[in-house]
C-alpha cells in the first residue's frame, strides 16, 4: 500500500470512528433492537433537544460517518481479508438505511 493510500485509509478511519464514538449510531440502533438503554457520549456535552431542534447537525454527522465507512469499504475490498469487506458493507447498508429514515422523517410524520 502506498503512502497516499495509507493517508486516505487513516482519513476514512477517523471519519468513521470520531462520529461513532461521539454519537454511537450503530450502538444506539443495536441497543434499540435489543430493548436496552444506551447513552451516547455526546449527551455529556449537549442536551438531546439540540438534535431535535436542529436535525441537520445529526444528519451531517451521519453523512460524514457514511463517507468514512464507504472509504473503509473500498479499502477493505482491496485487502486479502475476506471478512472485512462484508462487515463494512453491512454496516454501510445499515447506516444508509438509518440516514434515509432520518432524512425523510426530519420534519416529522404527517398525513
């Protein structure tokens, strides 16, 4: 792997890790399905009402995480490991579905 590829790998990894540590999108989704409560790290700094009032902040963080995960998926397909591409691709599809739901439900449900 060349120097430029290593740099982009680290950029993609940080674009995935930083929003996941702060907002914990995947952990919240999994804990919601399991019926458990989970408090993301970001609630220590700001109230959850901020994301209800300004949903674009949450969408921006999720979009950055999706870009990082897409970059990791591309790099993992180039690796020799056969398990990582499917792990990253599955996570990407789950987060893409979450982004789709959050984007189209940002104004609430109306009939």
